[in-house]
């Protein structure tokens, strides 16, 4: 899976992409990430990338012509590096569709994502209409820029790619997984988990987990997942 990231702050990504599982996936060739500095396509001597909004108001707006130039340059570079097919273009923007596990699964099926990190007051609407396939938000709050959101999207999608995790069953039942419950599809949070020591601060691991009876353990886990979901996220039920 390939990601091309258009950003005003490419150095923002250096540390996150060089650590943990995403770094291993990049080294194995499972994931490819390329950074593109929007500022390189800025206008004039000062490389201007934004301007005041028509109609007045606070803040500055990222320019459509600059973003178009940066997008086309990034796609051209990616194809020279071997990218095939058509990229799916995503703008990280607080007005977009909220990222959830279902959307992450859909995006993980795609081979090539271009992530555009919004900034300042926003992005010229005409650029969105002409070039963006989907606007995505990671939550009902506003960030300083789309860089953090891009990292969240990359993390959420890449872990669903076959071969990314050491054990594929790790994603079969976890928070926001859909399971059959009483003949209906339900979305649940993950069940509680325990490890050694068997007794900690006077609290013992639930006895059922020590029995080795996997049928009963599975049933217990679903029950506990349902309890946790009702308590913490009743909107999912």
C-alpha cells in the first residue's frame, strides 16, 4: 500500500514513521510512504501557499492553484517511482466524514492513497470539488493541521493490511469489530484482557481465563465486551 502525503511540514512525520510497526512495514515493503512539501509549489519569491478569504473573516486559506500544482507533482513523482493505477485522494479536514473502523477497512483495500494535510483556516472549496475524492476527519474537534490526522489514518488503515501484524487474528476481534450477536450484527468494544502475574494488588485474574475451556472463554469475552460497550459507548449498541 502506498501513501503520498502533501504537507507544509514534512519533518513532522520523520519520527512517527521511523518507529514501531509502521517502520517495520516500510522496511519490509508492505507499506510505502512518500512526503511532498506543498511549500515547494508556492507562488513568487516567498513561496506563498495561502491568502485571505474572500468575503473577509479570520485566518488564511490554502490556495487552490498551489494545491493543484503540488498534487500533480506528487502523482507524477509517484508514477516515476512505480506507483500504478489511480490514486484515491483524501483531504484531512474537520468538516469531513469521521474516521471509524469501517472506513479504515474500506481504505485499507486501496493500493494508493494521497493524503492532503489541511492547514490554516481551511482549503479553497474549489480544490475540494475538483480534486478530492473524500474528506476525512478523525473526530469532532479541530487540530492545528492535518498532519496528526494523517498519521492516525495511516496507523488505522495499515494495521489491517495482510502481513502488517505478526498475527492476523489480532484484528478479528477488537474494538469496533462487527460480530453476530443473537442473529444480528453488533459493533462492540474489545473485551478486558489480563496477563501475568495471576494476582496483582490483591486482584485475581478471572477464573474462567485459567480453565483452558476456549468455548466458555469466548462466550465470557463477548459478554464482557457487551458490558463494556453498554457502559462506555452505548451509542454503538
